[in-house]
C-alpha cells in the first residue's frame, strides 16, 4: 500500500443542506484557495470553485436528509487538489458512467461538467456512517502553474455546460 504524505493544506467544514449552505461552501473554498496562494481569478481557483458548486448543489438536491448537514473537505497533497463532498443519503448514488442528457433539459449536467474539468472523480461510500462521498481531483504543475492541460471527453459539451445559467447563479433552487 503506498504511503501518502500529510496534506500540505486542508480545509474541512460541515454545512446546512440548503442552497445557502452550498453557496457558502463554494465561497469558502474559493477564499481558502486564495489564502493558499491561488487567487480568485486563476484557472485553478475558478475550476475548483465550479466543481465545488456542482458537488455541493448535488448534495443539497440529491443527498438531502432532513436535519442532516453535508461535509466538504478540500486538501492539497503531493501536487493534487482533492475536493470531497459527503452527504448522508445512501440511495441516489451517482453512476460511475456519465448519464445521457437531453439537450433541451435545464438540469442534469453537473457531473458531466465535473468530469470535463477534473483530472479524476468518483463516488465512495461514506466512512463509518450511512451516505456517500463524491470527490474530484485536479493535478497542479510544479512551480505554481495552476492546471495541467486536459482534453474534455467526447462528446465535448463544455460550451453547452458553461452556458447553462443555473451553474453560474447563486440561487440553487431554480
């Protein structure tokens, strides 16, 4: 089993399973990345913030259990940023294969966007309790270059995904 070094940076927090909790999580991840030397307008900060927005919105929409929070953990270790969002609903586990999306639908593109932006992502059972953790990783170049170049998987619907207004608004309920 490979040995992993202790994280260089780590941020962990519980949030209420509401649209406000998801928005706060997204903003705090962006602030934390800025504090760690990745300013708000850098590709790494913007990409991880967008991935966080998608994962936390999914936790609120699809993993909500009344009176239960969701958990966010952001780490940087060995040149890899990892964002994990854990909710308490065991059912409604996302599939490892990406779903087909109706081009006229106004939703259902979140994990497609995560898959296009992240170097790797997945789903795991929650440790020591019911629920699941959805995670995504971004690898960074040495000497502070924020992102490696990646090619989006076919079909390339990134333009359509970025044009989806619900991804860019603070109001997760629409």
